[in-house]
């Protein structure tokens, strides 16, 4: 028999095996709360900060050089919520092909997969709408050849899952999502809502908040649901054209206030507290967008300061400036890879890096005579601040 939590969000239904699973109510195009008072003020502030961030990205001389670093930071933070230990430096070294050897963190591949999954999803949005098919494709990328790869990558679950501390069972779980049959129906309803909740019908940020909460409640995969739910926020913002580049990532906010994040989601299920969740979500958007804009400004200032030094003190050849910009996307630099990517002779790259090293822009990190790796330390430190 069903036990009511208020059909505003769903109900707990006792299953034949004795446990209670939550069956969510389909989202409505009518917002579950009135957008007035504090909520309206938070929505306005979040919209304003998001618009400023998007405008800031367009003002950057080469914004694509910075997007990759924001994606990497989000990947690290989102994965860390799920228990990974890899740092941003670990990931950057791995991507630079200098850390794929014994001693690398065992979970760095999970973070790298997150980057690949997000980039894949953004590219596919040019060909597909935001849909269940696309979510399954992204999930397959997320779990490819890493922890959880044996748990149905790219497939919605066919068995019951549950949430709780390590070692918990379904009998004492903190939360049990809907069984597979109801889960599939809930996901179809969610896809329908995503397509119908156009900006003319509902503010995009409100739709994003509702979709993220509903996705986490449905928990459609056996593994990777948290990361997929956070990816979904970025994908929706880009798909709806609110952001031209993926520069807003809420994992930093969710990680800093992790307990409250989980409590807010659970309060939606148990108490129908959409107000608390929406306020929390919009507060996060405003805070993270403002922080990202300030960080982008500081990165731009660092770039211009070093370019000015290279031009005024060292002659600043076109190749030298190209190499410096290259290091905003690849702050751990191996000479051989830079030579390949930039189409420059190895000896030329070696000479250019020596100039940057003498100017104090980069430093060698291995202490070896061969296979040396150089780090744009000031830039990495700026990225690692969070």
C-alpha cells in the first residue's frame, strides 16, 4: 500500500520484498512554487550573474583556451563528491601523457572520462536534442573502462538500487529510488518535460533545478548517477542557449555544502519542499557564476601580464606567444607533444621553453635530463585555489 508524502513530489510505495521505494510524480510545466519574494530575487540575481559570465567569456581573446580548464575543474570536483581522490594537477599531468605510469592515482581515469563525456555531449547536442538516447550515450563514455564499467554503461538499470552509507542494505537504505518499471516511465516523463519546458514557458534555471532534482530521485543508472545529474545541468544551459560555452559548474558549490545538498534533495521527496531546493540551487548558480567570472578575469590578467613581459623583455616572437597560449590549455607541457600539436620542430620548442623558463613563466617538474615536463605554475596555482 502507498504511504503518502504529499503527491506534490511523489509517494513511497511498499514493494513485495518489504522495502519502500519512492515513485516520483511527473514534473509539471506549472512551477511547483510561486516565483515571488525571496525566490524571485534569487532567480533575478542568478540570471544576472549567468548573463555576466556568458558576456565575460565572449570578451576573452581566445575563450576556448579557458573552457578546457573549467571543464577539468568541474570533472575533478564532481568526481570528488563521488569519492575520487585525484587532484586537478593529477588530471592535467595525465592528459599531458606524462603520468600514465605506475604511481598515478588509480581513479584519475574516472575524472578524465568525465571530461570526455561532457565534451561528447556538447558535440552531440548539435545533432540530437537533449534526450534519453543522448544521456545513455554520455553515460557509456563516463563509465568506459573505469570503476563501474561492469554496471551497465549506457543502459538504464534493470534492477533495484538504493542510496546509503557503504555497507548498507536495501532494508536500511537512506533512500530507495523507483523500481525498474516505474523508473523507465519516470524517465520518459522527464524527457517530455525537458522538451516542453521551453524558456517561453518556464525560466531555464527553474527548469534545470527541477530536472536535476528529479533525475537524482529517479537514479536511472546502477552507477554514475550523481555525475550524470550534474552534467545534465550544464547540458541544459548550453542546449537552451543560456550559455554559449560550458563555463558554469555547480559541483564546487555542492561539494562545499554537501550535506545541505543531499538534505535539500531529500526534503523535496519527503516534504515536498521545492522552495528550499530552488532557493539553494539559485543561490549556487549566482555564487558560482560570479566566482567563475572573477576567475576568468584573473586568468586574462595573468595572460596579458605575461604576454607583455614576453614582448617587451624577450622580443615575443609569434611562435613564443603561440606556445604561451598553448599552455593555457596544456599547463603541463612535454616537449615532444607540444612539437606535435603546434607543428614546430622539437628543437624550436626546446628553445622557446628555455626562454619561458629563464623568464620564470614555467618550471621543470621532473628533475630529469630526458623526457622533461614543464609546468605553468602560476596558472595551475590559480586554478587549484578552490
